[in-house]
């Protein structure tokens, strides 16, 4: 699975270690109702860019909240005439990773 937070590129441009990668990164999830041994999405040949199964950060947050038994839409609150929530009034739960 590729998700939030910068990943590391499989190569470096200098001697300071590997560079950050914002276009293809991975996350390991275990327990909490996640499918066992499941991979969702792929990166290109060199691991630089996600080519399938991309998930927006809002979708990740909605999915993680659902795994914890919370409905992200019920966490909406109104302030100054606008709706706010952790998933930025967006986000869809990706049930494909649920066991």
C-alpha cells in the first residue's frame, strides 16, 4: 500500500542518503481488520511513482478511522458557517483492504 508521509527513493542524488519521494511510498498495516498478506497498488519499475492503487490522504484517514470503528462523516463539526472534519469534508473508505 502506498499512503501518507514521504517515502524514500531507491536511489540517491548525493552522498547524504536517499532522497524523499512524494509520488510513491508505502505503509505497512497489521491487525485491526486489515487483510492479511495483502498488497494494494504498485509503483513503477524503479519505485519512483505510484502507477496503480493510489489513495488520497483523506481516503487513508477515512479508512483508518473506519478500521477503528469510527464513521469519519459523523465527526463533522460546524464552525463559522463551514463544515470541518479530519478528512477535510472528503474521503472515501477503501473497504478493499478490510479482512
